[in-house]
């Protein structure tokens, strides 16, 4: 469902809690998995939005967390990718216990600020740290869905670049899919950087994202790319500050800090 | 402004704001009543305290908005916003 | 009648049973020390830091960091309870008892009044009856677990009032203001209980 056709009335239903059913779970990394959900009367979402998830124990105790939607708006089901935070209250339940057929209470989609649509002009620069890749992957999936359509009015190529920081190769989500997206699209470039343990023989970046790396990867500020930065708070702050120092317009740099741990506990 | 481990972005307040406001407030422009800075609310520093959610001015740190849920009430303090401007959606006609 | 929904297999973190009797109603014990904040951590220079007791009128009793350090300090072990439901048992603090400060202040002509407003860097306030910060119930704390209080937890100094919900233990404390009449602080004017006794579960305004 494209954003222009999302009915206005559906906005009022965004706050309602509803029960989704887990259709399937997919292991992404040893610590993360994707939960694919059937959501009745889902009003559709925009890439970058999130849902709130609420768990209820038998004694009535409730815990609530936010998770970015990983799937493209074009998909019938929504997908959340969750990384397990040890000692977390909610994430271990979602990664270890929840299974196909279980119901999950959620509300959404939430958040119209940190979104990107194919209708927006300008190059797209995405900078992700850890699980911050999730909403940015929804943007890339949405962009790829537009390229797949036969409608030439929609099928324009927004140049896009992703800079994705992970501790090690095994921690990076969606590696195969990103490789396929790059292969099928000359206007998409993806650069990984590994901060703890790069894979053997790795010739790419092997450090925390810094100003020099951004100067290499980003378009020059005069091209006015739209930038989305998402991940643990320290990374987001460092990247946003570096981009502004390099001359990018702060109004074009949108950030979503995930908090000190970089994920929902 | 020095880095601050606890602060989040405006998106973090979007959920609770959606319980009060029909339009998405994170895309609205707010004017700080203290210093006059204008910013999209999605770009405001958010302190999701646990007792309540506080949105502050990125220039002067003044509280622009605070919202809290206590049992069966929602508390909203917008005195820190001199002005909030958002896109108006066309209201559908119910047939 | 359908059963209320419960997430299959979800439970809250298990509680050590030995501590159950020490927890006020609705609380659970945490081994961490969660940091909750309504604003950015003030970065305060110790060289310019001062702490004041202010009477309803002038005069004011004020201590610089060096002066404050010469006051008699106590080490106390207390349980603390946050209104967001976590409790931390046997926490160790070092600071100056408010009783001690009041004796010192009296020498400067500062007379207490029935109510106190704690005022912090960054604008946070919380209000308490005088009776709840005297008689060995409150301290201006400068150390936690043997080390100087970190900025994230309220350093250089915070108020410590363990018998009330922990929002009353104002971080980044700069002043205790005596007032003839009670005046609601940041959370007390925003839905939370004016007094905040965890043992009577006085979390929100209107709770008995």
C-alpha cells in the first residue's frame, strides 16, 4: 500500500492495540531473529516506522517495548527483527520463546518523522549501527520494491548508500539479502565496517564509524543527500556530529537513537 | 550539547503522543517558549523517564512537552511550547 | 467469557524469595542501578559547586565543596524504592545528614519552616515536609558504594530520602529551600503523589 493511498481514517486506528499472530520466525544471526506477523486490519506502514509490543504475564504484569518494522510497506505481513539483550526482559522472550502460532499484542505503525518513501527525491544515505539496521532495511526493501515494479513512473532510481557497522561478520543482519540487492542494482552501494573482529581476509573498513569514513562514503554536502542514522546512542551522536562537521545540512540528517544498549531490552 | 547516553529522539515519544493527538506530532514543528528555537518534534531530545516522557529544546534544554500516564489519567504539559504547527489532514466524510 | 490474554511463556524476572519481605507492595528487586532522568546530566564543575540551605527569607547558609567536605559525614546502608517499581536493597551511601546541616544553618540564622523544596541543577524540584528530612531520615549524599557519586546518579551531591519513593531523592542537588507552605515539585505537580510513601503505595496523585 503506497503512502498516498493510506486512508486518513486509518490514522485513528494506529493507537489501538491488536493481536498479531506469528506466521514464522527466521534466524538472522546467533543472537537475532526475524518474527513475521499476520496483523488483522493492518493499516499499512511507511519504511522507518515502528510498533510497540506488549507482553502480559499470567499474573497481569506487563512489559512494553518498541521495535522497528523490518519489512517493506509492500509486504502483506510485517516483520520485526529482534536482537537478544542478555538479562533483558522482553527481547529474550521474543528471540527464545515466542513461536509460530503464538499471539503477540502490538500497536502501530508509529512515528512519521523517521520515514523514507520512494516519492522523496534526493540521494539516500543510510548509516546503521548494530540493530539500527532494521528500519533502514525497511527503507531499502521499499526502494527495491519500487524498482521491481513495471510502472516506469514509479520505477526511478534513487541512488542509495548504506554504511553498516557491526562488531563482527556473524552479528550483521541481512548479509545475503544486501548482497543480492547490490547485485541487482548499480545505484545501491553497501559498505560494512567491523569494530571487534573483521572476517579473515577482510579488506574493508575495520573500525568505528568516524568522520574520515563518512567523508569517503557519503556524497558531498552540496548534493544534499537525505541521511538516516540509527543505532546505539553513542554511534548516532558521533555520526550525526561528524556529518554536520563535514557540512551536511542538519535538517537533512534524521536520527533514531536506540539508547545506550542499542536495542530494546 | 554534550552526548547523553539516556536521551532518545522524538520518535521515542511517538507512541504515547499517539494516545493524545490524532495527527502525528513528531512531524509537527514546535517553537520553544523559552528561547524561540523551532524544530520538528521528531528531532527533539526525549527523556523517556519511566515516570513520564519529557521532550526538551535542543538549544536551551528547556522542557517543551511532558506527558505521563498515571493509572487512568494522561497528563500533558505543553507550556514549554509557544506554538505547535502540523499538517492538517483532510477529514473524511462519513457516508 | 473469554480468558484474559497472556503471552504464552512470558514471566517477569524471578525474585529472590529471601528479600520478599523487605519489598513494599508492587515492587521488585533489581541488581542493577537503573538510571532514570528527565533531562540531560548536568556537568558541574566542583570548583564552582556550592550547596545552600535557604530560609523563607534571607539569610542563607552556603557551603563550597571544600567547606562541605569538612562537615561530619555518615555512612548509611538503606533500601531504595523507585515508583517505576524497582527496588534496590542494602545500598551504601556516604553524606551529611540534613540534621547536621540544620544545626550548622541555625548558626547562620537560617530557621527551618514546615516544608522543604529540593532544587537541583537543570531545574528539577521535589517537595517534602520538614519532618521527613529530619530525625535521621535524610542526607545530602556524595558517595555511593564507596566511590564518589557519578554524574548519572546525581553527582556531585544528591538528596537521599530512602523512606519515600526515590523521585524525592533529588539528583544534582544545589539547594534545600524552606517554605511556610507546601509547593508541588516537578512530578508532584504532574500526576504523582505529593508525599510518596512506598509502604502505602502512594504512587499517584489521588492514591490514599
